[in-house]
């Protein structure tokens, strides 16, 4: 349970971090909050020659208003996301999902960027980022570029990040006034999701005018429940309409079978949890 020896590098700017990563190549690993990487290092499932710690780069922390979006630095902790008024007012779905992540100790140390880049399909923050149509801003030797959340997640623990790039910030369009809920099913408290649903809905005069639904742990990446969204938009914010729309939740999904649940049960859970999440989001 002791990691192999490595060189520990602590850059103070994004440019320095990118340069160190490019120089080290495949020999390096990035550490953000460390809540996922450190156990892997201790088990020697990863054996990097260099560890690049992003924890002392001030520009990677914090949350700011940027007009029609809020911008969250990649090294912003879950604890700070939970308590920030901008997140509360304009991206409440992300706050609600963050509330379910592990325990207070992990939330004080773990970071939004670390969770997103780790890309565990059972992780609680990928589906909200997808449902909120976030843009992931990454930086490499050629400068910065934005990647839509729908294009960022590629496969199990795999993203569109290039080898020399780091995630800099998460830009989330404002969903001011939208109802939201994150419904999670797990076997024990503080555990990974067996299935979870991130839902955010805008309703006016009893009619659903827009809806975003994304699923956790129903494929190798988080997935949008587009059939559910299409069934909701333009319809009444009523229990019957929600139940009918939620019946489409598992369409197009590819859940795995494991010791926690088989694929058929996960598809059942997706339908049930989607109904619950939407009901809570619209207040029906």
C-alpha cells in the first residue's frame, strides 16, 4: 500500500504545468484533489515517474460570473461548489449532485475538474455537467480550446483531453429559475451510484418549455436521455406526463452487469429514478 517512487512537481501557473506535462510525456500524471488518484498510486495500479500537482495554481480556483454563463475553475473543491451563490442561483443541478459526493472530508479535498477528467461513469458530477450543456476549457502547448461536454467523454475513464493538455475551467450556461433534482440509487451511503439521474426543467404556466436529463452509470460515459426530453417539452408539468416521459429513460443505453446490478435492473432503475427526479424538479 505504498506508492512507487516518483518526482513531485508543483507548478505555479497553467503555462508551467502544461510545459512540465509536455516535457514528461507518458511518464507523468496530473494530481488535482487526489481522491481518485492516490488510492490507485497506493495500490500501484499506476506508476508515474513524475507527479504534477495543480494545487498551487491560483487561476484554477474560484467561481465567477461571465454574463450568460458561470465559470468554475478546475481546481475548485466540491465544498466550494456546494456553497457558492452563483452555483445555487444558476446551476442548482450541479450543487444538488455535489451534495451526494462521498463525505465532507472528500468534498473538502476533491475538485470538480478532477472528477470530470477522471471520467468514471459512476461518478456523480459527469451527468450534471452533461445535462447543463457545459463547455470544458482545456489548455495545451497550442493554447486553449473549448470542448462541449457531449464530446468530452469518450469511454471508460477516457476523455477528449490530449496527452499534453489540462482542464482549466468548466463553463456552464446559466439555468436561472430552472427546477432541478439529482436522484441517486446506491447500496450504502456515500457509495458510487448504481444508477443516478440528473434532471433540470424549465416550466411556465404549468407547461414544460425545456428539459435536460442525463444518466449516471448507464453506459461507459454519461448519456443524455433525449427521448425523455422530447416527450416532456411542450407538455404539461403533471405526474401523468412525467411518468409517460420517464418510460423512455433507458432507450439507447448500454448498462453493464456487475455484482451490484444487472443491465436489466439498471434500465428499470433509470425509468424509476427519472420519474422521481423529474417530479421533484417540477414540483409536481
